[in-house]
C-alpha cells in the first residue's frame, strides 16, 4: 500500500477512506488510522486521540457530507477521545463499544483508557448501523480489551479490526482488563468468518486475513509453549521470563511484554497448568 502521511486522506475503496493521526509511538506504529465509511452520509471509525489537528483533518475530509455516526472499537486513548470534539462539531452520535469500568488494580490500571468516553448508543454483537449504500455490523472481539468491537462492512467484504488484529505487530493483551483466553477465542471467531480484507487501526491492510489470524494464534501458542518450557526448568518470575523470551527487546516495550507474559500465565493458571508462589510461577507437575 502507498505510504501514509498524517492528515492526508487515502481512498482504499469507493466506500472507504483512511486518515492517519499524528501520534506515532512504539505502541501505535505510524499512528492511529481513522476510517471514513460511505459517501455523502458517512460513519467515522476510531476518531483517534484528543488532537485538534487530527479532528480538523477529519472535518476537512468530510466537508459537505453528513456524519451519521462516530464509531469506536474500544476506549484506549489513541482511539476514542476525539469522539467528543467530533460530536461537538457535527452533532453525530457516538456509537460502538461500551464504556470500560476497570477493577481497582492500582494507580496505573487505567492509564491507557479514555475514562471520559460516553457513547450515545452501545452496540452488541451483531447489531448494525447503516447509511446510504453501507452497513456496519458490530463483531464482539474481547481480549485486547474487554469492550473491544470489530466492525464488518459487508458491501466491501471488509472488517475494521481496531487493535484486535493489527497490520504491523501482535496485539498487546494486558491484564487486568486484557484476557488471553478471550483474545484467543476472538481470533477463532474471526477464523470462522469470510472477510476479504482487514483494515486495522495500526499498520497496513491484511489481504489474506484467515492465514494471518492462523499466524497470530500460532504465535500465541508458541509463547505459551516457551513459558511452559521455562517453568519446566524451575520457578520463574515474570521479569526472568521476559529477559529470556524477548532478547534484544526495545526497553520501552519491556513493561508491555511483562503484561503479555502475565496474561499467558493467568490463562495457564485457569487451566490448572501452572501455579504461583508469591512472585514466582511454577509448572503443575
């Protein structure tokens, strides 16, 4: 696909335009991708971070059109905060995922979440919103977050996958809200679909989606096997395992890697394959 520049609209399909937010990072790749669906009367998927320049770029892209819905896949701060400024400018309702209420797991548990997100309509799995020539169907895909939704555009054979399936990296699954068992079940759910292409919030489109999802599931299974092998050598802490599993990892991503290992361990614990003793994890013999 052609190189993206923030603030510049790309047409991917007669019903699909894409706009890159100026928020690159080790977690967002080149930035969050906002999608505009339809012509004349449109939906905006994942309006992005609280960035006035990006909101202005969205408004310029839809100038002369009616925004019928502002659609959010989940409530991380690089996805949903711009929904409020966009609603104020257009009057369009905010629809999609439910607000996320986290258990109290410490001061950083909600650091990545948009706690001010306030949808006008929450979509359940299978529910739809529509405009002239387009229909978006919600596909519940918990795992990356418990409130994550993908959106299927049947007229284009496309699935907008948010952060559940990304085009440049595997999704971060970070407890307490991220859940590895739910994430794997959601991958399996996508495997049973027949979408032609995925459009993720980060990275290029995925043109062989079923093959790509098999790769993601295989990667997670490989990580699980790595963990079991390490625990077979004796008790391990999460930092011990990260150091051995992620050799050469960017130091900015060490914390996220630890949360991913924790997600695997919690899943394995729920299946009675591992147990913990304080900070150490042990294999069930």
